[in-house]
C-alpha cells in the first residue's frame, strides 16, 4: 500500500528553521524521509538542528538577501540534489499601535516576511523551472507559504505583520497561476495561535482569555498540529492542489 504521508526523496527548503514551527517542520520532513534544507539567520540554532537532524543541510543568512538565496539553491544543486519543495516560514514581530509604529519596525517585518517570501519563491522557483524545461512537467515541486489569520482579519498592534501576511496570499496565488502548467504547486496556510516563542506575549495573562474566547476549539495549537497539514501539501498526496489557502486555526476564521 502506498504511504500517503511520505516525503521520501523530497528536498525541501524551510526558511526560519532555527526554532519554533520551522524547527519542528524540519524534523518532520526528515522523519517522513525527506531532506530538509534549513535556512536561518541564527547559526548556533542551525548547529543544534544539525546535531539532531544529521541529514539536514543548513545555511546561515538573511532570508531577504537575494544573493544568499541564489547561493543556497546553487549549493544544493552542486550536491546533485533537485529541490522539490519550499516553505516560506521565516518571520519576526515588531508590535506597535499604528500611531506609534516607527518606520524601522514596519520595514523590518515587511523585509523578513514579505520580501523574504518573494526572494525564496523566485530562487527556488527558478530551480524548479529548470526541471520543467528538461521535459518533466508534472508534479515537479510544491511551495507552501506560511500566512496567518492576521492577514485576513487584521491584528491590533501589528499593522506591519498583518500587511505582510496579507501579501503572502498574493505571492502564493501569483506563483500558483504562473507555474501550474509547469507542475509547480503553490499554496498558503493561515495559522491561528501556535505555541511558539513568537506568540508568548499574546498567550500571556493579559491577552489569554480574550484570544481563547475566539478559538472555537478552545486551545492553542501545538506545533505538530500545524506542521502536519504543511507536510501534506508538500507531499504527492496533494499533487492536484494549488492556489489554495488552508486555515489551520482551531476555527478562528469562523469569527473573522
């Protein structure tokens, strides 16, 4: 019987792989037989990841750096590997109310989330298109772009984050429309509140009750609960799915 969850033979770039969701996803990719290409600005975190996931390839750099992305893709190719997947996961938060937000706070979040997603979509997409030109034109690769319910419903104190996550939808849909005929799929996922270091503030005592009241399932997601659907979209089981957004949020989208 075919293993519907396998990522055997897949080589998948994961940005922001040093901690949280990216770290957990890299481990799941390896557990499912794939090779994670872990990208992060934190070299020490990548060293720790490599110790736990020996088959991972690790690359340290700024996700918004066009040259770094191109060099990473080239280095993977030089090892005789073909990229089959990308997860645009890297992200930061710089919260402030609109009237108090500084230009640097806006620029930093847009650069990492939105420009970073564009840079890696382009770099990995180019490598996948080369495979299409070689004659193969079905199921070449899959891209999953991590968005958020904030991109659909806004987020008080995070206009930069909400704007970036809304832009992720545009990147994902455009890639899906341009590249579907080449066998390259592009989908997005919208997370709610996941138990990671990035969400510590909103899971704290000040906001806890309000946030939980808006989650029909009544609890924060554990990383494994949100990365398994991502792994599905990366797998051949999702070979006829592109241009979609999957809400993974415990039902929060119902209340938007």
